[in-house]
């Protein structure tokens, strides 16, 4: 197992520092927590409003790996991927935001309209992953895919990105979850499909750092281009969560590749293996 040297951000604290969970249980402190209105992983994920009824200044703190439980069971919980600090003067209020990511892939994405409460749940693997994300600045789609590999048992090969950037994260998460990391399988996801099925749904999750073109293309077993499935020009930056049904009508071979391109960069490759009934 690799060892991560976790470097805490040096932030100015008031003399009385309180952990967020302890503060939440203190009747003299009111805390309201919502999701962020940002669509950019590199910005914020959680917003904390605090009212301090005490006669002293306080600092509320939480470390990477701290979990926020959603009040709506259909919305994902959030986990801090950087330290949180809220300085609140006596008899006053303050607001702070911090970067956080989701840990329940099957649920909906949080927004500013969703509320959360601090959770006492501690997951050692998620904490270590969040520390790694913070230390090495994986505050992007790679960090999110890494957390889902732990929280939702997603494949480490769903962590997409340039090999020299993504491989250290893939390798670290593989060590955490106890699976082998084979670089030959990067971005290759095999899907076995019965030949009687007319269409097969693929789920595409990715993030655009800036406005760019999106293409989903089909290739035969030799890697020769067959046809465009999706072509969208000048898509705005942000988080994308898409489902696309690939029509299997007219496909005579047994293996095909579906490749997602953002601009000229291939983000993900799916392998469709068509099986006889």
C-alpha cells in the first residue's frame, strides 16, 4: 500500500476551534448546509452557513473525507475533498464553501436547493482517497470517478484522462480497493450483448473544462470507422451524465468499439461483444 503524506492547508484560526460535527450538536451554534450552484468540480460542492450565538469567536473545521448526508434519499451524499474552515465572530454569522464530490452514483446530482446534515460515518478508504485528491489536485472528473470506484464499486478503468496524469490516481485507488491495475485495460469497458437485443444503452459521464465538441463513434473489430452516433458542436463546459442507446440493427460482426471523443481527445472506449443466444 502506498503512503500518502497529507499536507493540511494552513488557514488562520480563531482561538476556539470546533470540529463541524461537535458544532452541529452545540445548541449555541446554528448550521445550514446546502449543495453548491457550481457545475465545475474544480470550484465548490458544499455551502455552509453558520450562526454563532456564543460570546466568543469560533472556527468551525472539517477535514477531507468528512461526509454530508443528503436530506433527500434520491440525492447523493457529499464528501469533502479539501479542508473546510468557517471563522465566525461572536454573536454573528458567516458562510463558507468548499470542494466536495458525490458518493452515491445511482442517485441524483446535488444542487443549491438540496440540504445536508453532517454524518458521523467514517470510511477509511474514502478518507484516504479524499486526502490524495486534495494533495495532488484531482479536483475534477478523475477525482469523482475515483470516489465512485470506492463508494459504488465502479471500475478503476472508469477514471478517464491522460495516462501520465490519471495513472497515479488509478494505481492508488486500485491499492485501496484491493484490485490489480493493468494499464492495458485503461478506458476499455467490455459489454456483452445478446444478439437478439435491438439496442444497447451506454452511460456516459464526463466533464468539459471549457466549451468543446462531443462525438460518439462506432468502429468495427479492426478499428475501422463505421458511423457517427453523436455529434454535438460547441457544448458548454460542465458536468455531463448521458445515456445513449446504440442500435444493433445491421451489425454483422461479433465485436465493435464505441469511442467517446471530446475535441480530438478520446475519453472512453467501450467494447461491445455480441453473443449468440
